[in-house]
C-alpha cells in the first residue's frame, strides 16, 4: 500500500475532495502510483488527512467513475491499468525526472546513509575468502540451515554478549539478507493482524516494510527521552519499534528510565513485543556504548535486530534477529519453511571475521575515523551557532542542525543546493506532520575531512 503524502489547503477555493482527487489522479498519470497499487482505505486516509470519511469517499467515487481506480470487494481500491495518452504522459514524465536528476549535480553530499567505503578491509576480506574457497568443502555449496549456519550464529551470540550486553543463545538467532527480509519473516511469525507503533520522525524504509504487512501502523510522538510511552499506552499498538541506542534520525539515546517504562508497557499484555533496531550502536563518541535494551529484558519481550551493513559495507547483506525463547516455537511452525537468504560462503567469511578478531579491530579503526570527521564537522559548524543549534552529535554518523533565525527547512535545503551542497530536511522522516522547528540532517561518514571543511564553508556563505 502506497503512503499518500497529500497536503490539503482548507482555505483554498477548491473543495478538499477535489484536492485529494487531483493529487491521486496526477500520481497515477505520472507513474507515482503504479498499476495494481492498493490505495489506503477511505477510513485510514480520512484519519491520516484529518478530514471526514465522506470527503475521501467523494474523491474515490470520482476516480472510480473516470476509470483511474477500481474497487475489489473485500480487498479495497486498486490503481487501474491505463493506456494511450496517459501511458505516453507517464513515460514523458519519467524521462523529465531522469533529465532533472542528470542536471541536479552536487559538489558535496551530506548523506546520513553513507559510510567510508574506501576503508573497507579489502586485504583481510580477500585473505578469508581465498582461505575458505581453497578448503574445497562441498558442504559450503549445499542448501544451509534456514536460521543461518550454526558457526555464524555462535559467533554472533558471543559478540553480542560481550559488546552489546545481549543475552541469547545461537538457537535464538536468525540470519537473513538485510533487515527488510527479517522484518517480513518476523511478521510471518507473529501474524499480520498486528498494530505496530514507530517513533515519529522515524526510519521510513522500515515503516513502509511494516506498513505493507500489518493491520495498521501508528506514529508515536517523541520527547527528549525517545518514544512517548504515555501516548503508546493510549494507542492500540501491540508492537513498538524503537531504536534506543541511537534513534534515527533524531540521534536520541534512550535513558534507562524510559527503557524500563517500555518494558513495563510490553509486560502488561501477553502479545505485546518491542522490536529493538540496534543499527549503528557501535559508533559512540562520548562515554561507552549504551547496552542493548534486550539485556534488560527479563520477560522475553524484546526482539533484537542487528546488521553488519552499517559497520562494514551496505553490500554485506547480512543482518540478524534475536527472538525471545517463547517465540521460537512459532518460528519452528511458521518460519522454517523459508530457506536462508545468505550463502554459506558469505556466512563463513563473516564468522571468521568475527571469531579471529578482525571485526573488532575494524570497528576500532572506523570509530577513530568517524570521530575525526565528526570533530571536524562540529568545529566547522561552530561558525553557524548564531543561527542554529546542534543535536545528536554524540553517536552515529550524522548530526542535526536546528535553525533559530527564522529560516525554514525548505529555504535551508534550497540555499544549500544553490551552493552545490546536498543536505536533508527532517520533514522527509516525519509521518503525517511537519517538524516543529526547521531542521536539516548532515551525515559525514562518506566525506573526507577536507571535503567537510569545504562543504561547511559553502553552507556558511549560503545560510548567512
């Protein structure tokens, strides 16, 4: 189901239902809503847009009558296949987008998702790969254990215990090619009638994956400690998805008191669980790494997610999930039918990378590298502190700038673009509302120190 980000103007002369109709029609004609895409129900869209259900129904009825969408009994509304002029317009629009992207060139890109690819441990990786392939073990090329090979799960369990304070055995770990796969597998285990709550702002990719597989998604507000447990308790949610060690994108580290409140919320109902996404907990620049929430869980309520993609490289599509012991029986019933999505050879490389100490040494190098780039960025941002404040600077690989001089987010992004620098607005991570203050995100992992200095100088000239 596609998330419709419609901006309605109650003061406009055009009725609200026509604004909804125009937006959906334009999205269908441009290809933004592809053939067979399911639209939100009238009830869900009305709630999201905070309008009456009859308003949404009027828009849908007009789209139905013109043949843009069709209603399938007991399933919902779907985009129809369009031919002729509309298809030509769609192709033309797509080509215009491609041309615009070609023209849109940035000298510097503060991507919050970047990593230092030139620091990949090539020599060690080649050495381990050669050693494994020279063993001529035909077992490496057989279909493996659906949870992932035991030697890797044992290595992960050992690492999690001493580095993250996670309490688990190899039998509780499931290895998969990326967190998207693991989330889909998890919802297959738990059932798709779940109501999932996520922090707002949040990691939109996970939000969309979960939205496509669950009964309902709820965006829960945040305070300085993370997810608002009071608001969570007043919702219908039975699963809470949180990033307690370093919330993305806000950079909040959840204090122990809030963690205990979350665990208490989960303990009040048998079917409640917490998904802990521990995506970049290794990178912390003030004090020691914060232990995982799972280590405080005495009732088996926390489902832990981790990945090697952030610390090594995005193409290392190896993530892992730690299930509470009580959920393992449901995995045996519903999850073992899915084969492992990671090859045995790749699993063996990662296992030896962990077991022989290469991973820990690599993390130490990356912490030092990112700390140096982090320090340079903060030093350069010192020249902007009269117009903005900085937050989220103690962990991860990005910081947030909050403008205090009245500049809007859109204006800040536009001026940066004109200066050849790409920055990211916080509104891109919000669900259903705009941020209370103008905020942009600056990631620094994929930029050399001199690039950070040059880009920061451009921002100072653009924003002052």
